[in-house]
């Protein structure tokens, strides 16, 4: 029994270690705590721990417009390490956009520039011409590059994404979700050069073989102090998008006081949402609403403390106790409204056994518990036993006998044993009866023989 317990503890320990590498993001959703969000899709996640703070239609497949270019940039960065490499804009790249009403960076056929500057032309003013030029340079063709985009999306974990082009013009099957875009953006942010480019409100593009020096202006007005309604000094990018089908879109990030967030707003329109007589881009406004609320309302609080009592569980095979406390193994921090710590949450144990079998020691891992705030899961904590429990062989035998007595097969065996005992007693009694009768018969016969012998002797004497 002792060795079995050690093996079980070892298995549990391995499971706990492995779980460290696969901890799911917490699932709180504070959308209702923010003033009305007007976009069809809104998402706010913490870049510090990956948790979703606001989620509105975040898994709904929608047209991404030029947010597509985040993936285009990611594919370029994954396949090109030398961004000083020069590429030339082909006539096919320019011709493919004629009549589309595309947002362009003003590139000309035959114009040559570095990959870095081409990325700036695509990401800052949202040039579709730069996106197609990059697709030719990296993929050899647009079709092959789009395949690379879709392969990359699947590889990094996107579940509801399909790209038809590298720039984001509307297409029936060109779709993604806010959650998938967050995955793509976080993957792109692993490249410092990407973060540098998208954080520029403007960029001086050096002269090329076809044009002189010119300034590229970012379409993300949250970066530009000239746009008083939208400017947000804590914003650091990332990409805008806009088509008839997609509406107004923005993926952005912001950092303040050590907190870092990424926001996705899609399907926005222009409306006067602040009653100032001017219609505002609601993708920008929703992003601002989410950032301002998060920075002013949320903070990391200890939602569980090491050694905090969570629940009790019965104990088997121990004389000294019949139950044991389960306590939190670690302190867990989570983003919650400021001032709401461990006393404001509840715990829901997962896979907790109905009872524990002794022996075990204080600190042994038992299970996990979900940490709940306002009926939303905000984290998990590992639970351990708080006291030792020593094994009692006598209690083990007693309980084993009880279990056996409750088993149907055991009852059948007992009945058979009783029947056999009764049969044995009956057979034993019958055998004894027959032996007694036989002995009595022998005595009768012996007595008759003696009497007959005595008579014979009398006759002879006469």
C-alpha cells in the first residue's frame, strides 16, 4: 500500500509539472463594466498574462480589411532575416490593384527599396501596393504567398482564419476573428522591428530610383497628437483597416504603469457617440474606451494566498482524523477591479476526489480549483493537503471487509458456504446415524449369537 501511494503521488507531481506549460488563459469578461462598445467585435487582452479582459463576438469570423497586413508582415519576417535586401516593385503588382480603390503608398513599377522600407510602406500608410510587392518578393507569386499566410495561421494556432490575399480587400472567404488576430499580432510582436515600425506616427522614406524622399503618415490616429479626439499617448501601434464589408477596424496595443494591453475592434462605423456633433470612428473610440477603463479600474491582486483554506475532504484508513483541509499551494495574482482580492473570489475544485486515502503528508498535491470572480473564471490554483495522515492497517482491513460484504458475488459465496456447511452437517449426521444403526445391529446379532450358544450348551449337558 505504501508503494502504491508513492507511485500515485509521483504521477500527480508529473502532471502538475506538465500543466505549467499548458496553463489556459483566464476567462474573465468585463465588457458590461465599460460604457457602451459600438463595434460589432471587441477584444481586450493582457499582454502580461494572456488573459481576456473584454470579449465581444471575439470568435465571430469577419472581414479583417487591412488588418490582414499584420499576417503579411509576419510571413515576411519569418522568411527574411536580412531586411536590407532590396526588392523591386513589379508591373504585375501595380496592375493587380487597378480599379480596386485601394489604399496605396504610391509605389511605381520598377521602384526598388529595402524590405524594411517596403514593410514601412505597407504598415504605416497601409499600402496595398507594398503588400503585393512583398508577396511577390517572398512567395514568388501572390498565390504561393497566400498559401504561406494560411499555413502560418494554422501553425500558430488560428482556428477560424482564411486569407485570400495579402492586403485585405474584401472577398467572400477572406475571414478571421478577433481572437485569431490577437494570436497573429502577438506573434508579430515577437519581432522588435515590427513593433518599431507600427509605433511610428510618421516615417521619412528615403529617396528611391523612381521617387525622392517622402513622408509616410500612419493611418492609426491614436498615435498622432494632431488628432485630439483619438490621440492616446500610451498607444504603441498596430494596424488599421477599413472596407465596405469590414467596416472600421483597429488592432492596437498600449502600455502604462507596467500594464500592457492589446485591443481589437472590428466592424465599427462613424457615429456621434459623445454628443459633440461630430461623428467618430468607433474602432478608435472602442479601443480608447477599453484602454481607459482597464488602466483606471484593473490591477493585479492576490486572489489566492499560499496556505489559504479552500475546502475539506474525507480521509480513509487513518485513526487520527476523518477529514483533511485542502489549501492553496501558491499565491495567485490576477487582473481584477482594484481592491478585490482573495476575499472577493470563490473557488470551484476540479477533479477533487470524494476522499483521500492515507498515508499522505502535508503539502502533497491533490487537485486544482478554478478561481471565480463575478461568475467568471479568472485563474486556477493548485490545492494540497494541510496535514499529515498515517495509514492504519486495521481500518484498511475493516473497510475492505465492508466493501466485500457489500458485493453481490461475496453474498453468493457466503450463501454457497452456508449451503455446503449445512450439507456437510447433514451428511455427517446421516453417516453417524448409519454407523450407529450398524453398530446396534451388530450388538443385536452378537447377543442373539450368545443366546443361541448358551441354549446349545444347555442341551448338551442334558
